[in-house]
């Protein structure tokens, strides 16, 4: 069964550094998402992306965050200048245009020190 | 704004016992509800969705619009059911993203 894949699985970075989290969505999917889960808290929606542009974003997704689909397969989340409170598990997800199910990747653990 | 509430952070039951994981929602539109499961160190996986009215791994969930609930039930819990369970509501709009509850950690004891 096709899967959403994410890299890295775990990254430690210093506060203020830029981080890029990478995702390869399922190949025939056209809607892409990033969610995050701070340790002990709920999974929160960050942003959705369709047709090479952001379609929805939450209040969490401020100017420090950006997303990009640099080629036909990758979907990246960039955090420009990381803060301690950005430490979380970041999940990428994708969805078919007509299907209902959103499929999740295994997540990337980001630790900001 | 939409909201999903899972009142129990932790739930423990013995193997073979019935289990019910509670989920309540608030949403002004027509709700679409899902249950996702996350086994230890694995990805979030769709368990079931209300529009399918299916039973997956013995689990069922019925949408009760009067009580705004979508509780997950299984008559006889198994040890392999131990996992984190998230109730989620899908909103209308072009992106149709999910709003998650805080999750319930189910532990099935031998």
C-alpha cells in the first residue's frame, strides 16, 4: 500500500536555526497537509496546500513557517528561525482529490534546544 | 469554530471486556467524523469514518447528532487494541482539513 514518507524522523536543532522537514506524499494525491503535535497535546492543523498554493492555514502557521512543493514529489515545511516552542512531532498528510481519507506520514520529531 | 472533545486521556480495560471511547463535537455545519488510531511508534491510521458505517477490527461508532457524539465501541477488547485513539472532525471548505480531539490512550490489560 502506498505511504506518505517523511524525513528526517528526528532532528535536533539550535534555537534560531532554520529547519526544513521533507515529505513525499502519495503519488496520485493532490491535497497536502502539515499537522503538528506538541508532546502531550493534541494534533493541530497547520496548513493545507493545493495546486501549488496554500488553501488554508491556522493561526499557528505564522510568518516563520512556509511550505513549498519544489518538484513533482516533495512537499516541504520550513521553519525560518526555530523557537523552543516549535519542538513537536510534525506530520505530513495527503489526500486524493475525490477520496475522503487523509493519509499520514510517520512524523518528524523536531527538538529545538 | 469547531471543537472535538475526548474527555478521557487514559482508559484501561481488561482483555475481553467491552470498551467505549467517548467523543463529542461541536460544529455548526454538517459533521463528518472519523476515528484515527496510532499504535506505538507508528503513523496515524484511519480506523473508521461515520459515513461508511463499517466495523473495523471489531470497532464501531455511531454518529448521534442529538447528543453531538461519535463514541467508539468494541464489545470485547484485545491486547492488540492498546493504542492512542483520536476522534477527528472534518470541516467544510476546499481543504477539508481535520480537527482532532486530544486523544485517548487505551490500554488493554491481560
